[in-house]
C-alpha cells in the first residue's frame, strides 16, 4: 500500500459512522471509495458534511450488491 492512500469504505452512515469517518479523513491519507447505508437521508448527510472528501465515493443503499464489487483496503462498520 505504500505510495497510495488507504481505500476506505464506510458501512453505516448514521451519526457514529459520520463521526468515525471525520476522524479517518482528518487523521489519515484515505480515499473514501464507498458509503453504504440503507437510508438515503444518511447518505445525503455524508455528502453534505464531507463534500470533496467523498466526491468520488460510491453511495449505496444495497449492501449485498456493493459487497460483490467492493474496492477497499479497510471497511469500517457502524450499524
């Protein structure tokens, strides 16, 4: 992984997930590849709060469909 950012996927975009994501973004050189939550409002809250930091992330409501094509070094789970 040397030389490239950690690819991070966030599962669970509620309050706790957003708090953890804020720390990952602030403290690491990570690339957010996916934000997964069945609630579209939680996904919108992540877009609104993190803007450019998640602009290239995939926003997903269907976990099983995402899991089959997941592209991440680390998956954080907050459900």
